[in-house]
C-alpha cells in the first residue's frame, strides 16, 4: 500500500514530490504522457524566481525531478487511466498496474487546445504544429503563421523569426491577451505581420500545408494566406477526463478545490497546478500549489494515523 | 541487451535500410524538450527487446535524412522493415503506446525463418485475392461487351489463380 501517489510531473506534481519525499512519504509519481509537463516546450524561462539567467523549461524540469529523486521520490512512466475509491483506500490504475494508496495528488495540468477544424488533424506533423521550439527549425526561410493571441502565441511568433522569413500572427479578436512587454517585443520585429481579427477557416494543402483560408469575423471577408507552417497556440484545457468520476469538476473541466487550498470534493484526493487553476497558469503558482498539496496530504495522513 | 544506436546521414542506409531486424528511428534534436523526455523510454525498450533495433538520429546534424523523410515535426518515430518505412508515431506518446507499436511491428515482420515465410505466404495470398477481384471486374466488363475470347482467357486465369491460392493456403496451414 502506498501512502501517496502523484499523477503528473510538471512543476505542481514535482514540487509536491519534493515536499512529500522530504517528509518521508516516499511518493510514487506517475509521470503521464508528457514527463516534465508543458514547461518542457518553453525554450526560455525568464520569470521563475531564483533563475538569474534564463534556462530552458526542459532543464528547469530536470532539476525539479533530480531534486525530488534526491529525497526518495519514485517515478513511473505510466499514465493514470482510472481512479476508484473504497473506504479509505484509493485504487489508481495506470496501464496494467493497479496501485492502492491512502492519498492522491492530481497534478495532470493542461494540454494545448487544437483548432476545431478537421483539416488541422489531417496536417498535424505535416506543417501544423503545437510546439514552436520543437519544429521551428524545419521552417528555415519559409513563411509560417501563428494562431492565437496569448503569451505563447506572441512568444512563439518572436521565436519563429529566427528561422522563418515571415511570421503572420492570426488572432480572432482585436485585442491580444499576451503581456504588454511580450506584445511590444513582437510589434518591434519587422518579420512579424498581424492578421487581426481573423480566424482560420480551413488549412490548405495536398500532402503538406501550403496555406490557410482565413475569414474576418466582423466583415465576413475571406483571405487566402500562403504559408508552409501553422503553429497553433490557442490556449489550454485541463487534463482531467479520467478523474471526473472521483472528484467534482466545473463546466470547463477544471477540478474544483477548496478555496485557498488543494482539497477536492473527495477525501484523500488533492489537486494542484493547471488542472485546477484557470487564473494564473504559471509554473511558480503551480509549484506553490504543489507544496500546499504535499503539506495538506501530510496533515491528512497524520490525522488518519 | 542492446543500446540505442546513434546514426547519421552517412550510415542511415547501412544501419536502418539494410538492417536485418525491424528498426525504430527516433528523429530528435537537443532543443526539443519533448524529445529529451521520451528518449529514456527508448533506452529501456532497447535493453528489453532483443529482436528489434532502436536508433536515434539528430535532425540538426543530419538534415539529409530528415528532409528525405519529410520530417516537419519532432519527436517523430519511424519504423522500418525490409528496407522500407512501414509505420510512424508522431509526438511524445506514452510508453504503453510505443510498446504496443513495437509489438505490432514485430508480429508483422517476424525475424525467425518460419515467421518470415508465413508472412511472405500470407501477403502473397492477399495480393492474389486483390488481383482476383480486379480480374472479376474485367470479366464482368467482357461479358457486358460480349467479348468471348477475352472472357474465356480471364476465366482460365482466374481459375488457375484460385488453385494457386488454395495451394498457398494449404502450405501456410502446414507451417
């Protein structure tokens, strides 16, 4: 029987691992489909406290993990697929493994939202990408589009100018959600063009992307944009599908936690990070919540014993 | 017990296309976070599976192969057997998914002699069946235009092929 299982290995899950391992709970972490979480696709993290110089998200998460390992956290590459509860025991299933545990921390985070058009799926990996850091390299001297208006989209646009000859930001609203400092950086970049407010109606091409059909939602006007790559950065949705039978979620799928804490609607189950945070979505916030979850688990198990 | 083989543009043909074993190639780059996160999975699998070869190729240093296979997104895993690309997995996918893909390919492309013979025979039978369907369509056409000589020769070919397929299926059953 485990004392604590943690689902997810981003900043929230790994901070929970560091704190609970240091408290001798010997947590078992199911890393999930993307070990290290969403931050691993950031090429530079500048705002995480304690980093005098920016480092890659991948390196930062590697440090988190090593720190947790140092205190005895155990890692499994499995993906949690089912959770059930009986009395005080939770059964967590990941692949062919079924683990019994006293407490569970859900830190599965969120995943990139995809464009709701069929042609996006068809061209995924053939010009459509969700990761500018991974795939920008393949678009040297080519034209690309970035869809979205948040921080990721604007940062991606700037990053992609390292490779592409032209980057067009396509955003459905007049106003950009991204931080003003990021927008300013992008506005100063002469390789970036703006298609605002336009939406992607269809992605065009035969075997690979050659363009996109855009529509102006205000005037109804259509425009055909020529491009070889389309980077989608239109926000994230929580990865909470498998937990919906065990804990309460809101209409968008975010896990509902007690105000100012990490307790969910079910005893022994705690949640932290982007699977329950729709407001801040920052690594440092997720880490902070991970710490809270670990401390609340400690208290919960202490009372039970 | 084996390790993931680091390959290059220069030895891709030798290591992958001429490989005796079904082979997985991980297209990766050091600046790709998800690539770094999945690569340990391949290290584990390489140690586990003896009759499967695991390779990785750095797309930054080996642009030729990446261009040849039209890589536009990484991590990309391509699977090769008998000198051809036979399947692919895009993105950082869970270990379980990679495992089942490896097993599926091992079944499709067995490495022992009996297994290979079986797979050759069954693909032969499959091909014949497809040709048989084409032939019957032509027979219909010949009937419509009332061309007896073509119809008869098609009929003869079809019945010969059916006999061959019977014999092949029998052989397959005996194996």
